[in-house]
């Protein structure tokens, strides 16, 4: 009686790393530089959100409580101070540029979910810039070109500020806050992915 040879057991497959889920790439892709950009973008957007919020809850209501001449004088002074401050201009523009740079690094590192959150934050902040240049700045320029406030008799621009400027500033505050939340979420995801 013949006996059959014992079955041959194939060797175990080589150990492999667990698959990387979308948005959960490793620490490569300039991990340290990426988190620096992401943190900087979060701080800059937070500063802008705080500035717009301050105008919503204190500056504009306070101006509305006074007379029209005071409104024009004070608003001109606020705009001149902001326009002449290079630190504000740098933060205002860099918030978007740094967010875009951060999104590129996250995407190249394979952290797709993080990229989506940063991208959403960048889009929200881009809308803020569009509103600012399309609505708020033209109103600021119209206010500044009204001549000597002591000689002004037509204060229709004040009503435009109380309606249009104030409303769009609230929208800017909401969008900046949404961008800040998205960037915060992206920071959390980045931290989990690069542990």
C-alpha cells in the first residue's frame, strides 16, 4: 500500500505595512513644514475672524449710535489706520496663500481628507477676499472721497454703510469662522496622520 506525500505548506507571505487610508498618509511629505504652514494659516485666519467680529459687535453698533458726521470721521480714521498698516495687509493676503500652500503639501503627502478640509478653508477665505474687494473697499473709497466732513450735507453713504457694509462684514465674519473651524479640523487630522 502506497502512502501519499504530505501536503506542501506554502511559505507565509512577506509582512507588509497596513494600507494607508485616504487622508492618513505617513509623516513624509515635509511633515514638519506642513504643520508649520497649517498652524500659521489657522492663526492668520483666526486674527481676521476676530477683527471682523470686533467690527460686528462693537465698532459698527457704536458708530451707529452717534451722529452722521462722527460716523464718517471715525470710519475714515479706522480705514486709514488699517490701509496704512503693512502688518494687516500681510496677514490679510498671507492667510490665503499659506492655506493654499498647506493644502498642496497635504495632498502631495497623500493626506486626502486633510487636504479637503484645508481646501474648504481656503475657498471660504477666498470668498472673504472677493467680498472685500467687490463691496467693502469700494464703499470705503466712496466714503473717503466725500470731501471735508464739516462741509458735507449728503450723508447717504452712511446709510450704505449701515446696511450693505455691515451686512457684508457679518458674512465675512461667518466665512472666516467657518474657515477657522476647517483649519482646526485639518490640524487635528494632520496630527493623527503623522504620529
